[in-house]
């Protein structure tokens, strides 16, 4: 079945057609040139006036439907980039290849890669609204930001003069029938080491690549409360279990994205040729031990090793000990649940990446909290541990949270629309993930905002999929909200 076949017959047809076209365009974060060009082409085709800033954020203005010109302006907002992750062994070039869509019953997924429904469905919905003569609305602005997944960077650079809207509908929530009215703020804390190495005596030695694989991973905001295993933490524990055999570490890496829970990690170690069976036995023990902890959340967890070419140099013992102790000590997961909103993670930290290149090794972490002092304190605590290990610490600029407003007119309109379209009241909540609403709201004080979307599971991992019936409900709900907001008084 081709990607086009996967969406054949799905409704709303306009939305799914746009999503298919978007999925055929490579659009990893920081590489949005082609998707930006596509969006400009669509705006021109629809006869819309639009602007693009130097960060490739796009704002298009959609005239009101007949009789709705006097309605307040509403912005539809989504982001054009996607997280690019693939399963080990999947042949896919994210700079060149289209996403291969696959339908499984009521779900659309991808063939071994992330799907990009986050946030391609939101972009497609905005384009469909602008194209659909059946949707009644007032004047609209379509705001498509860039580089959201690596730190909300497009929204950070958005001009305070870019929008005129009174209301904003963010199309980046991932659960059917849920309205998001608040989100956490976040900051990245990275520790940079100068890698210290020394030559290794080759005689009687072999090298093994130790792998942690088969983990679920997921979004470090949306999925952090699920208690899934972190591949970097498991690799550090595995190397600790091998310590009696005195392996020498030649390289260590893990994770791939700052906002994803690490699914895979690998270390190259050097041991005596006569120790290989002992290593394999300890790795088998590690796998058994880890599965006793994570068999429910990560049943396919695998600890393995394979022969690899013998490196010429390995970490010095001092550097290896400092790095390993840091990875063992760094926290990962939920730090505190909210005392104000049930089941809401207030504060968390994600041990996201270990990357070695050009003589430097960087340990990447991210902290999130809906309480700004808690976020700052946790980032400072992580930084303190990194400094004690000898790393230079770098913080990102971070981004603010979005404070809920339960009394907003937009929320009241949305509640009433949901009851008519869905036949039930929506669930109203704040989320632990970062949304661009925090940054946009800081630039436009007084703007009322609401975030909604269809059910998407496994975001930021190759397990990502979107629920087909939820997409149809999401589009009808979006159209109903726009209709209600624009009705003459």
C-alpha cells in the first residue's frame, strides 16, 4: 500500500490531502526550507496575503466568510517542523525521503519512522479551514512557526507586531476531546566535557559495542510520568555492573533529541579476549534485572553486545569515572506532581542525550515545570552535579509557561461547541509539555488562547500514530468554534 492509498477515503478529505502532501516533504527541525516553500505556494494558490520573517515563521490572512467580517480576528497556530526519529535498521533519509504512511485499522502511522502528525495534522487543519467554503468564520490569521521541536525557537523570534488576533487556537494538543489551557515552562542544561583519552595496548584485547535498545522512549513532557526506561541511564548502570571486569571505555553516546526520552544508547568498551563470556553473562544479568523493573513499560528492552574494531585510544580512567558517576547520579523523570491540578506533573527532568564530537562530549538534559522557581532550582541542581564532574555548563534561554484562565470567553465558546459536536463536555487541563502558547502569550498580553487536537500517541518516536476518527471530530470541533466565535451578536 502506498502513502496515498493509506489516506484513501478518509474524512475530512481536504485535511487528509494536505497531510499527505506535507508528509512527502522532508521537514526536520531547522531544515524547514522546503515545507516553508510549500506553504507559501498554498497561500498564493488560495489568494491569501502572507508574510514570512527571517526565521521562516509565516502569517497568512484569511478573509472572513460572508456576513462575518465584523467578527473578532482569530489566529490558527501550528508548527511546520517534526521530530525525525527512526528505528534501528530502518533505511530512511530524513533529508530526502518522504514519510511512508501506513494505515492500521483506525490509525495512521509510519513505516519505521516518526509520522509527523505532531504537528503536520495541525498545519493541514489550518490549510483545510482556509480552503473549505463550508466553514463559516470571521477574519483569520494562520500562524505557522518553525523549529518548535528543538526549543520553540520560531515562536521565540516572533515579532510582537506579527499578529492582530484577539483569540488564538493552537492546534498542537494530542488527545481527542481535551482542551489545554496551560503548559509548563522549560530550560535545557548541558554539560560539556573535554574528552581525555590515552592509547590502548592492543595485544590480548578485543572491543565490544554494548547496546541498549528496544525501549519505548516518547515525549519528555507528555510521557515522562509513564515511568519508561531511559537508555542512557540503563547504559550507565550496565557499565557499572561491568566494573569488576575493568573494561576501558572508548566511546559513549545515547539519545537523539532534547525533548525525547532516550530509546537507544551505546558504548564501545575494550576488555581482555578471555573476558568476553563474562561480559556476555553480566549483560544477560543486566537485561534480566532491567526487565524486572520495566517489563510493563518497556517489554522489548534489550541489552546486547557485538564485536567491533579495536580503537586506538580509550578514555582515561579519571575521565571515564567522572562521566560514569555523573550519568549514574543525574536524575531522570518526575520530580514533583502538582498539588493544585490532579494528575499533572509539576516538575521533571529528562536525561536526553550524550553526544561526542570534535573532542567534546556533551551531556544534554532538559527541565520542565509549571512553577518557575522550581524550574530554576532544578536546573541549578543539575548544573551543580555537572560542575562537580568537571563539565562546563551551558543553559538555553528557556521559555515561559502558560498560566490557565478558566474564565476566558474563548474557553466558554469551546466548551459549548464541544458539547454539541462531541456530545460531551471537554476535559480541560494543563499539560507538562511545552507549548508555543507560553511564548506567544507573553508577546500578546490579553490574548485568549486554547489548544486542541486529535489523539496522537507515541509522539517523537517511531511508534507515533494518529487516530482517524479523532481527526474528523477535531476538524468538526474546530469549525464549530470558529462559527460560534464569528456569529453576529
